[in-house]
């Protein structure tokens, strides 16, 4: 990497994930570049994944980009990130692509009777898809029209499918596995449920909002600030409370539409078109602090 950078001579070397931050920090000087690292996701998960390396991974680069306000605050408070070197850069979504990508639904046949709640994400313990299944089972005791779709892959799939059988809802929930394109899933959903125990910036919620779908979610990470009035926050691990909210949405198409429209308005603040200019401002600031005048002049002549 250092050899390639020495030939390419970039202005900035930007690592996209914490586990590659050290590579960027060590190799960038060989290309005469400034180094920028990233923290994507929640801070406790980063510490759990990287152990004793975490502090070095987050402090070695000359700047650090974090996509979660909560993660940034926690990392700074713990002394793992220098606040003056940190930049908040939220995730974004291409709303034009969402509007142009509506496609055939996946999960249930078109025109099926009922109300579909979709749960998107990796099937790992921290996503608490089991809470979604328990809530689905309880909601169906009062309204048999309610159905579920689980989109995602992971080591929990076998256990979750078995749990659906034990709860008597195997025929009312479909496990779709990994979905490269979530449009067919969101296109047939009436609402999205997100039960995560920990979170950074929840992409699944932003996607749902872009699709004008109401969201029921736990207050993990930045969820509350991203969601705003586009959905309802439910307590961690509370299947009864979630079931109650699911019934509330199932019985009111008007409320679903109102929350969905509010979510779409919130999603407008995260347009993909804002990403490029925001990154350039970060790069310019890091270059200025690093005293790289020539690099700054190169950035100044951009179209």
C-alpha cells in the first residue's frame, strides 16, 4: 500500500472502516498525503470487536469521520477520539434512486390480504429479531391479517426460524435471506420494525423513511434523532409494547400514511447530494491542520 501511494501521490487517504484506519495512518505519509479514519456503527461494538487496538485505530489518523453522533460523543468522552480531530458525517440516501427503483414486491404475493411488517438487518443477537417475532405472534392473536417479512442473513437464522415455529407463526412470516436490493421488500411492506439493542446510524430506518413507511424502533444509537416524527420509539426488548404499536398501525391506514409522509420529509435532510461537499470540507480542514498548502491549492481549483 505504501509503495502504491508513493507512486500515486494522493492528497488524502481515507479509510472507510475502523479496522483499516491504521493502514491509512501508516501508509499515507509515503504518498505525502493526509490520513483520515472512520468509525461506522456504535462505539461499544467497535471496542468489543477490536479490543486493545481500538484506541490506536481511532487516534492514529489525522482526522476521524464518525457517522453516529452518539458514537462520537461516547468515544470522545472515553478518550478514544480527540474531539478537535473528529467530524460527524451522517449516512445518506439517494432519494431519486428510491423513487425510480420501485419494483415487484418480494415476500408475499401481490394483492395478498393483510398488513405486512418488515424487519431488515443482519440476523445476529444484537438486532433482536426474536423480539419482532414474539411481538408478531402476540399481535396476530388480535388481528390475523398481520404478517411479517425478515430480510437479512446471519448466524441466527436457524434459531429464529425455529422460534417462529414454536410461536405458531411459521406460516405468517417469511425469511428472505440476504437481500442485495431492499426495494422489493420495502415495496410490499406497510411498516418497518427495528428492534436493535445497539446501533450507530440505522440505515434500515433511513431506507424505510425514504419509502414513506412508518417505523417502530428501539431508541438505539442515533435512531431517535434520525426518526423524529416518522415513527414510534418502543422500549428495548418489550414485545408487548411493540405488539401494541403494531396493532395500532395495522388498524389505522391514515396513521401509517401520516407517519410515512413525516418520515419522508425527515429523509430529505439526508440526501446523497450532500455527501460530496461535506467530505470536501472535511478534507480541506484536515489538510489545513496538517499544513499541507499544496494539497489545499489543488482542492481550491476543483470545478
